[in-house]
């Protein structure tokens, strides 16, 4: 761990620079989505950009379907099967037309020498019904293909093969979408603002995270990347965050709100901006990674903090309190910050990770 320092909490100089710094576009939204887009066409043509986007989407159909919202996934599920049935209904109707089956008055007694490929396909609706029966394998009734018509047997085999491929693709996408670890990560919430204050005798940048589900997360780690804009250059620097006396070791159990801290020492990349009042614009992107209990699947949640979202001389509100019956209760304001000099009722507050300790 980084050695302790007795640096004082930043004062008015840093505060005034925070207020005067102009707003910059986010790279990562507060919800963790990427807000940066690379132009798909160097010429700037909208038509070329759309064509390029379409080609990229076709190259990654699986990722596109898995990452779609549920309403679009269900729409894709329904439309793909309906389109498949309609396409082969057209082929069955075309086969009946080319074979002359549409002109046969009685399919039970066709003219001598004429082989009916599929009995009782006399209209497009009948062809659609036959396509539906073939794909869903619900069993043929009065309509069935003739074994003496090679074209019907070949078309039947093609529809079955393509239908099975479509079912496997759609079913796999549904299973992958349901089992994604991002759903567990959605229960992780970060504090909307970061705080700079005293923590274990050090001046630290603090970030709080909480797990909203009753199921605990295991081996929790927090890392960060600092994106600093200097002129037309964007620099990236990694930052280490610690948790209480665990240092850089993973937290074995995530069941209550955790406060991660980064010491603001002179060698810290954030020291000039937060402690000396440097007007540099930056964005701090934090990543929380953990393992799900039971499955062992890894999940990750991220968020970002702009310079104006870091509160100086602040600390987080107490996370826990003890009620009259001695039970722990989580405060509804545990993700909010307050000035460090604000009084706290220490008789009922439970300190987590030495929160608020001078």
C-alpha cells in the first residue's frame, strides 16, 4: 500500500478551479455505457456511414442480437420466423405453379401421368399453412409431399435444415441473454459523486459502491483509469484504489456498502488537479469487478466522474445505523456526500471501512 501522508484537505484554490473548468463530453456515462463514437466513414458521407454500420452489424449478428433490448429481441424472434414461413410459402406456391398443380381440379384424381408434388396446395394461404406445418413438425394432414416428386423432397430438406439453424441461433441467443452476468452487475450502484476528505489519517479520493441484491458478490476489486485532456491529447493513467486494511487484496464478500479510497499523495496523478488547483480537465472511470456466488461468473460495473462531480472537503454519509432492537439498518442516504465538518450522531452510527475517521 501507499505510505500515509499528512497532506491537508484541498482548500479554496482547488474549489475555484473546479467551478471555472468548462464541461467536457463524457467518454463513459454514469450508467457505464460508452458515449464515444468513432466515425464509420472518413469522407463524412451519411450514406457511406450507414452502409458501413450495416456491414459491421451483419458481421456480428450474434453480438447484435444478444445486446439488443428485450423488446427488440422479441421482435426479431417473431419476425425471423414469420419471414422464414413466408419465404418458403412462396417457394411451395412457386413449385405448385411450375408443376401445374394449381390447374388440377381434383388432387385425389389427377390427370394420367401428372404427379402432384404437394396435395391440396391450391392457393397461397394453403402454401403458407403447409410451410408452417413443415417447420413446426406438427404432422401433415391432408396436405403432404409426394415421394415421386424430387423437387418437393429437395425443398422439404432445405426448409428443415434452415429452420433448424434458425431455431438453434434464436434459442442460443435467448439463453445467452438470460444468463448474462451484466444482469447481476446491474444491481451494483455507485455513488453519484466522489468525495475528497480525510480517511485513516490521509487525504483521499473516496468512491462508494453498494450491492442491492440479497445475493452476495465475491472477490470484489475496484480499479480506475484517469483520462486527462491536455490540449488535443488524451492521456490515460491507471489508479489504485484500496479498501480499509485489505490494501489491494480483493474483498471476499460484498454484502454491505463499501468505500474505496485512493490516497492523494504528491505522486498521485490526481494530486495536481485536486490538491494544487491545476485547471486540467479529466474524467475518472472506475471499474468494479466481482464473481457471482454459485456460478462463479465474473461481472463488471463501471461509471465515471467528471471534475465537477468530485466534492472537496466532503465525506460519505454513514451507511449503517443500529435501531432500538440492536439490528443493522442501511441508511437511505448512504450514497450521498456531506461536508466533513457536519456533526454525526456517533452513538447510533456504525463505521464501515473507517468512514469519516480523522
